[in-house]
C-alpha cells in the first residue's frame, strides 16, 4: 500500500447515541451515512463503494439507494470497520471505485431490527465451549486475564486504572454516556460481574452508529474538512475460540495487525500523538499497549496507573471515554475510528494538542480478529 | 455449586468430532496427534493444525491438567445454582480446554492458578458425556 494515497473526507456518528428505541438497526446505518455525506458535502450519487458489517452491504446499499461498483462485507466483529478502511484504500488505489462509504449501526441496547448471534450446538464453540455456561463477552472475553495478571505481575488496581483514566476523558465529552469521575477503589468495589471484572470494567450497552467516506488523496483537499490521510493499516485473525488462543497473555492478531500498520506507515512509536485501543473490557488496553509495542511486557498497567494516557499525559488514549464510558453498541470499532478522525481534524470534544499521527486499533470477536489504522494530517502525509 | 445437567446446552457432534464424544461415552478423553510432526492438538479436525498433514491418529489423554485461567460469573444461569467459574484447563499433553470446576468452592481463594486438576465425566444425555475437571485427588 502507498502511504497517504487515500483520505477520509467525511465522518459522522448517528445524530443521537445511547438509547434510540425509535430507530431500527438499518436506520442507524442510514442516519450515520447521511450525516457523513453532509459532513463531506457529498450526495448519495457520489458514493460508488459500500462496506459494512452487522448488516449486509447489499441491504445497506439498497436502503440508501446506492448501486455500487464495489462492496465489502468483511464481518470479523467490532474491528470490521478498520478492515473496511484497509480494503477501501486498496480498492480506491487500484481504481475499483472512487468514493467509499463505510457504515455501522447497531441497536445494541434497544434491539430494534437486530438479528441474533448464537453459535450452533454443532459448531466447535457449541461443542467445546457453550456447555460450560459462558454468557457472552463478560464471561468469555474476560477469561484470559487472570493468566495475564499472573504472568506479567500486573495488579487488579492497575487494571482498574484503565476505567478511571477513561472516565476522566469522558468527563470532557458532552456526548459520553458516563461522565462522573471514579476512583480505583470505586472500580474495584463496584458490583462484580465476572470475577475479576466489576461493572465499571465492562463496556456500556448502547445504541448508535457511525460512517466514514474515503476518496483518493489527490482530491481530498476539495472537501469542507481537513483531510485525514491513511498512513498505514493492518489486519489479522487468530481464533474464534478463546480457549484456543496460542498464548492467553498476548494476542497474535494484535501483534500482526499492529506491526503491519506501523511498517506501512513508516513511523515509530515516538511519532504517535494520539492512540485509540478498543476497550470492550478494561484488560484490552493492557494487551494493546504491549502487543503494539508502546509498552514492554508487563509495563502497561503501571503506564496507565501513572497517568501517561490521561489528559496532559504523554500518550493520550481513548480520548472519547472509550467503550467503558463513551458508548459501546457491540461493534465499537467505528467509534474509535470517528474519534481518531476528530483528533486529527482538531475537532474532538477533548482535543489533544496538535495531533498529526493517530493510531486506531481494534479487536474483533473475543481476541478473534484485529484491525489497525494509522491516520495522519497533511503534515505527516 | 451444583450443576443441573438437564439445563446444560448439549453438544451436537459432527463427523470430525464423533471420536471425541464416542471417547467420553466410554470414559476416555481423546485428543489427536500428528504422525508426521508429533503435535498433539485440540479441538478435533482430521488434519494437523501445525503442518497440515492428514496422517493423524487418535490418542487418549491422561486426564491430568492444571488451571490456566478463569472467571467467576455472578449472573444467573439456568444450569448453575450460584456464582460459578468458567475455567481454561491446560492438559499435560499441551492442549487447552474450556470447562467448569467440580468439587471445589467457586471463589478466588479456592481457585489458584496452576493448581493440579483431573478430568471427571458427567452424562448430559444417553449419547453425550461432557468432560469437567476437579482438583486432582478428589473422589467424585
Ligand atoms: Zn503435523
């Protein structure tokens, strides 16, 4: 991939976030898409490529009245939108299409017009995991963490500081769901959901959506907002079964995806001004910081507890409040991408000074897949 | 903690996993091993996930393992009468399985990482016997 040859020129979330019982899931896609078109100053007929997950790209394209030249229905969970960005860059660069719309919408809380997600009893998960009482991500995504804490020497209090730090960012964001500051003790003493995870270390369950529009960089200056250039991307998968991770203390998919994105972007970690690490649960930023190479083995917990990711810290992270405090509809990756775009544009609610490079890292399924997008301003293109 | 075995989701074998469930029915925990590269692996598939060889054989696990990680779920589930651990168990043969832990308190104080475990088999139906684990030395 050529660095900086494609840019994001439109980005928006749904008009509302949180509890949206008056909209079906596909309408959340459309609401975000129409907002992104308005943000880019484009009409629906300008879009010739469509990518989405959660709904089929056929359904979304038809609902919006688009007859596309290119579609991508890659659906690997919450980081699917990072992979869509990566695939859109390749499609635009090779001339398959000119203007790609990526949509996300999810009625995660209200369940209006949302399909089910249950493993068949004959699938490998159905045979070898489902009989043991797993009840979705709170009990499955969380399973590796005691091993991580033991192997790395990270403490429960350090993991709790993830939730504390992100709540500080959320306090600066009017659209965040939870804004009241919390302490490490309050996090540790909150209602236990699945030991060692208390409620404030588990993501929110809300409704919402978001959309992005990408075009070739040579025309990216012709749009209303500062272009956000794609400097590098990565993707990978590991396993759909948490019990079969190669190593419970590190994500192979994170490592492959992150390293690829950094090498394509040709930057080192010191160049990163802003970081998003998909946080469905409080342990994910710990894995992310270590697997992407921002911290050494066992150092991420102390790094966060010492305040390095807070407002004013040297690596501002999850600056919208994250899945723990901002919003989480189920496939959170789109909201992380939206926040990276806002930070590079300079329009975020909790704006970090001069963001010329933002790294946005997502997880799909439960350590099943990963996608990384590195964005830059015109200064770093 | 008690398990109501009538409420446990019953696995449905496929042609690739039939040997595993036939094994638990006769008291064996069956894994597979590659004849070419000697890798022992799980979950079942008719080829080696390390070298892709189709030359594989079924082997019987010792049933001994240790506690790799767990969570203790606090939310109600129809098969369990209170908080229960969902565990990852590392077998001596080098593979990892999800399970529940029988004959032990479901508390962080009782459940110590790396504690030795042994398999114990519980029937769910006439055709399906599910492997669970318990502290090694338990008499169940
Ligand atoms: Zn082999």
